[in-house]
């Protein structure tokens, strides 16, 4: 009797194990691994032959040029376009965009880069993308070379977001016997700052009007990033855009009515951004359209409003080590189980570098492993056998944004037609070069 019960219990246990195994097998992650596609297979081979052997940021000129042409097709009048420098922080890259589009306008967000661009691109006309502390204004003028061809009284629009800031700038201009161009930030619905009504606008315009020798009004800037992510339950993109334009036009109409002498000339009415610029195709009130990241399309910009743009920027990280399975400290006894539970954990790869604002892109089916943890030195990745990855291959990642990631690698590896053709420094590297040159010059003259 006892043996019968024992046998029955064993049978029940085996049935439970079989059922559990069945459900685990049915619901476990499927094998998502794939080999490189043709584009990245060729790029991997090019980097293995001619790359530097460390993580690099690759910029595809063919894709960049395609995106530039798409931009031009949507904007129509190239004079409306302004390059967002923080999202494309390389002088060589900006020069190429200038050449392709015919624009010479920049939006700049960082004080040291204003000086760098004034020296490297003295023909550029700049609009600040955020209000700068008065100390930043002072530092800019302190480091502006006397023989620099860039003329801030004609080419640099400082952004003003309040009466207090305008009064700071006025005091600086008076003390330094100069004149500042000022553009006024307006809140068009993002609620990140800027004036909110025509009463505040009147206060600013009155101060500017009374001090023409030190202040010149140059227009408005109204950023609208919230339009692209309008929650369908609360608002559509169409209604959000209408609200933005209604606010913007109210400021313009008020200025034209109350201060016609200040508005009866060419002004900068800046708006849009990479996520929304295509919505302004037939809108002429906004005569200055800013686009940056959309030209290289990092992953955060995979939106319907940019569906005709191509990703042009990739991190390529060499694979340093490959091992079968997944071994995690202290729970090594589970190593044989991981690959059965998840076929995408059958191989472990340690890459050169890691922990960037980026996600694995090629080959498909490669994942960061949350159990092991993250590393900026040798990050772990896992994948199935189907990827075919091995030592010295490259994992390709798409940055989620461009401004932070572009400054992390020192230079861009430029490819065209699948071949490495050049290396372009980014702002930080060029800035250090300028600083070193200034220090050498100072030492020689001291």
C-alpha cells in the first residue's frame, strides 16, 4: 500500500513538473537572435580592418545627407533653418550642414561653445537656446579675441526670459559700453520658463525701447517639444499646435500694435524642433525653425513626425570576450538553467566600454543583462547562438540622444559608402585644443 502511494505521489510530481515545464517552454522568451544585416555586416568588417580597436561613434554621411534633403523638402525656404549646435556638436559636421542647406544660423546652449563657434565659424549668426547667467555673458566677452571676425552686436542674440534677467544684461551693456541683441523667450505651452502674457512682454519691450544704445529687440523664441508627445486622451498634435500658434501670434500681434517701430523690420520668430518641425511646413509666421537631433536621429526620436528620417549615428563597441552560458557570482549553480529559461542568454559577451545612453541595435537579439549589472568598463551582453557574434566583432548601439553621447568619444568616425573616410573632432576636443593654444601663447608672452 505504502509503495503504491509513493508511486502515485511520484507520478503526480512528475506530472506537475511536466506541466510546469510545458508552461515555461510555451511562455519563455523566444529566440530573437539574428546575424548582422548587410549594412552592419559590412560596417563590422570595415571597423575590424581599419577601426581603432576601441569604442567609436560612427556617423554615416550618406544617411546624414538624406536627412538633410528631407529637412529641406519639408522646410522649403532654407533661410528658415537654424542648426541646433548642442545636438550636432562638431564644427566639421555643422560646416557640412551649412554647405548642404545654405543656412548660416546656429542655436547654442553652452557658454564655452559660443566662444568656440565664434572663432571657428565667425560668419555664423547665433541665437541662444536658453537664458545665460550674467557671468556667462561676461566670460564670453572676456575670451572673445579682439581680432575675431565675429561681431556679437550683429550676430549674437541673447535669450531673455524675465525682467530681472533683462535688467542684468542692461547693466552689463552699460558698464561695458556695448549693445546686446536680445530675443525674448515666450511660454507657448511647454512651461519651462519664458514670459507668459503680454503684460510681461510690455515691461520688457518698454525697457528695450528706452535703451536703444544698449539693447536691441530681435524677436521671440517659443519651444514646443510637448506637441510631439501630446497625450491622445487630452489633446491631439493638431490641437496642441493650434494652441502654440495662437499663443505665439498673440505676442506678435501685440508687439506690432503697441511697438510698431520695433516690429517693423526683420525679426527672428523661432520655434519648432526636431520632433515638430514638419508640422510647420505651411506656417509662415514662424520664420526660424530649429532642427538638430533629427539629422542623425537617435532612438528617442523614433516618432511619426520623423518617420522619413534615417538613423545616421551608431556606437560601435568591440567584443572583448565570449563565453558559453551565463555565470553570475554566488549563483553559479544556476548557470545551466539560464539558457534553457531564456535562449537569448545562451552566450555571454563582454564589450569594450558600456553604460552609454544607448541601446543595442545590431545584430538583433542582443541584450543588457540586469542580473549581472552594468559597467562603463566591460559591460555584459547576452545573446543566442543565432547572432554568430565572436571576439573582435562589434556590437552596434543606437544612442537615445545625441548631445550627451556625441561629446563622449572625442571624435566621430565618418563613413561614406560603407568606408571610413575621415575623423571629425567634437566640441570638447576642439575646445581643449583652443585652450592649450591660448595657454602656450600666454606662456610665450609672459
